[in-house]
């Protein structure tokens, strides 16, 4: 038996009954005649009856498929295994089915911008406009679109627009040097680059236009550069970089958003290893695999509910940025922050959590350790009654 003498918190029965996991157990009992006494029994079933478990998630989350699957699991040995062969779907379609006027889609704050709100209607309109521009460039399913962007709403819009077309997404944050980005993006031969002129960090400006110029000249597959003057609206890129401003690209475009169905195992995005042992290794995730995994994790492990605010401090070069987008699948509001978590002081993210009424707060273990060493007591200084979970990733938390 585990030692429970140091438990910090135990959920009430009412809390348990309102969780997504409890609802799923009730659903299994009603729809599948499966009755599990506790989490451990459910876990054993999920790992021994693998096909049945994942098919139950397909049905429970009402996956939108434009063609039926022939079976759940074909050939169970890696790497030849195939999931839901025959099915076609679209990740972004599952996000926008949650569009509502009841709460925003995005809350955004940066070192120089106060907390602002973006509605679901606005997110859908901007995504449709950018997707229409991508189509005018000849972007099709399987083409790669890359981004050299901070953690700003335009990055989310870029991903959703690319995803709606079945294009493959990949991103790096603008603090990456030129060669680090080239080593990553060159591997996947992108067609379009979305970039900024630079970024802000700890109150300082970092002009990256020279880096952008080097990227474009080094990655021969690029056909177009979409440029966001993030540092200064007067900044321009070199005229020979085949660039167009974000505003020009989307102005006057169609606002009708449609979704291209792709096979379950179609690539959704490319992540990369750190590159500490040589060339960064490209890591490809599948459209359907990520969809089911994200729905499972956000619903059952994070217990995210529609309308809740979900925050995880990240840059676009870290996989947690991709994970944050997944909260939209649950109808939650994603909270984005661009800048240093320690500027002007370590209290900045807790102040934002208070103002945004964040339910789920994610960060790195080193940040939490730094807060502890400084003696911060955010729960006493701020109103964090909305907070339901705190998560950390990336390093051990002592």
C-alpha cells in the first residue's frame, strides 16, 4: 500500500463524480457493459484489451470520420502496426466543432501587451482567411508549412490553417539561431515560412531579420514567406525574400473554413530532438494518433472541461506548445504568454493566472524551484481559487 501520510489533497466524492473519468466509467458501464471498480482495473483493461480500449475512445469522443475504418488495429507489432485503417479525419475540424460565444478561444499576454481576448468567431475567421491564402499558393495535404514565431496567437492560427488543409506543421521559436533552424527545417523541405522580425525577452528587443534572411536563402524549397512585423511595424525584410506581410496575405480572403480529411496515419506535425548528439532528429506524429491521445489525456488525466482556462508556459520550439493547442479540442480557452517567466519578476505568471482565472497552470520544474527559493507564496498574494491543477515538465521537481 502507498504511504498516504503525506497526501496534500484528496478529492471529495462530489469532485470525483464531476470528473471526465467518472463520466467515461459510467459510459463504459452503460454502452459497453464494462464495470470497473477503480482506476487500476480500468488501466489493466486499457493495456490488455488495447483495440477495445481505443475503439471506445473513438466512440466516446464522437470522432468525425469522413470514411469508415475497416478495423481498429492491423498488425500489432511495431513498426508495422496500423491504427484505424480506412478512416479519414481532420484534427482542426474537431477543434472548431467547439466554437461558442460563451467564452473566448484564446487569452494572450506578453511582456508588452496586457491580457487580451480572441473569440472563437475571430479565430475561425482568421484561420479561414489564412487557409485560403495557403490554397492560393498551391498548398495541399502533405506539404510542409513552418514557423519561426514566438508564442503568439498567429502561431495558433498558422497551425490551424495548415492543419485544416492536411498540411504538415513545424515550428521553432525566434530565439533559435539560424543554423539550429536550418538543421531542422531543411529536413522536411517546407513550402511556406511564417516569421517575425524578432522577439522580446526580459524587456529587451532582439532583431532577427538577418537570421530570417539566412533561413530563406538556405532552405531552397521555400516558395513564400509570410512576415509579421512583431518588433516594429516599420521593419521590413529584404526585398528578395519572396515575402508578404501577414495582414496583406489574409485581407479580403474567404472566411469559409473547410477541412480536408486525411488518413489516420497522415503526419500532423514534425517535432525535433534537442540536437545535443548531432543533427536534430525529426519526430513525426500522426493526425489521428495525436487526436485520440490528446482527447484522452486532456479529458481523463488533466480533467479539462469546456470553458476552462488552460495555460502552459512554453515556446513554439517545445512540444508543450503543441500540447497547449490540444486544450481547444476540449472546448477550453488556451492562455498564451510570450516573454520571460521571470520578468519583471517571478510573480508575472501567477498575476496572469489570477487575472485570467486559470484552472490549469503548467510550467517547468526549474521555474517552480526558483519560486520556492525566492519564498514566493502566490496563493496568499493572488486570488487563485480558480486553479484546479498545477503541472510541471522538463526536469525533476524536488
